[in-house]
């Protein structure tokens, strides 16, 4: 009987040890999985930080290019490439951020467009409008003026 108690005791030890070993292996697998997930999370975080830095650097380069261009060149480009103004004879003069716009534009709408484009350009602080529009010709119908009060 003592021998069978020893076998039972040995079997119990083996079972307990096996269970502990299986739990240890499971914990080891779970630990390895958690470690891999942490590594992946750190890699994603580094990637996002690098991407953010790349975007910031690109923005800074673009901003420096625009600011290095000079206010007069920026205004000229905007007016030159606008379809309503590209045939107009416009002359620009810059005094710091104040831009004087002179020349002939086809109509009042083109004049307003030139002023708006100039005012909305980075670096422009003030627009001085010296543009003119053509005088209406005699052949064009003139608006009728009605006298009031009689």
C-alpha cells in the first residue's frame, strides 16, 4: 500500500508540475504576444511621429519659399494668372507691404478682382488703387437719367 501511495503521490506531483508547466508556457506565449504588441505599438508611434515631422518640414519649406519670393512677385503672379486680368496692362509698385496698383483694366469687375487678389496676397498690408477703366464710347448706350420732382 505504501508503494501505491508513493505512485499516487508521484502522479499528483507530475500532474501539478505539468499544469504549472502548461500555465507557464501559456503565460510565456501571452507574455511574448504582449511584448510583440508593445513593439508594434512603439513602431506605429515612431512612424506617426516621423510622418508628422515630415509634414512640418514640408510646410516650413513651402512657407520659406513663398516668403522668400517677395511680395511684389507674389502679387504679380496672382494678377498675371487670373483669366479676367491677364490681358490687362497693370503696373505694380511695392513699398514694404503697401502695394500700388496702376494701369488699365477692362471694367469695374476686373478692377475689384485685382484689388481683392492683391489684398489677399501674403505680405500685403495695404492696397493703393490707381487703376482706370476705359471711358464708355459714344456708340454704347448710356444709362437713362430721369428727372424727379416736376
